[in-house]
C-alpha cells in the first residue's frame, strides 16, 4: 500500500509542476499531462527523472 501512496504522491508532484509551468507561460508542458496521468509506476519514475527528480 505504501508504494501505491508514494507513486500517487510522485504523480501529484509532477502534475503540480506541469500545471505551474503552464501557468507561467510554458503551455507545452501540458503535453505531458496525459502521459503522467496514464503512467504505471515504472514509466512514472522515468518521467520523474526527465523532470530532474532523483528517484
């Protein structure tokens, strides 16, 4: 259960970054929204690394 919560927290954090970037004028960040929402745990970790998170 803890892994599921951690994964959803990571998903939420990345989505918050996407929305903040879009609000700051980087609308292209919204292109990753659907990918983050649909990602499984492994893909979400890859996305996090692309966003600069150390996983």
